[in-house]
């Protein structure tokens, strides 16, 4: 159960990052864009770490993204 929730969190976090990367960010100051990117990638790394802690193999984690 914990593994399934961890994978769901990875998928959701990756979807937010992917949406951000594909969005039209014209007019957004570089500092804001960079800080947002840093926050989202950090969130994804935390989600991946939590999934690994829950016992999900790395290849399964990355296949779900």
C-alpha cells in the first residue's frame, strides 16, 4: 500500500514538473522561473527518495514517470 501511494506521489510530482517545463513562461522573471524549477525538482527528488524508502525498485519508479 505504501509503495502504491509513493508511486502515485512520484507520478503526480513529475506531472507538475513536466507541465511547468512545457508551459509558456514568457514574461516570467528568470529568478522566479529558476526558483520554481528548483522547488519542483526538489519535490520530485523527495518523492523518488520516499518511493525507494518504501521499497519500490528504481526501475519501477522511473518507468512510472
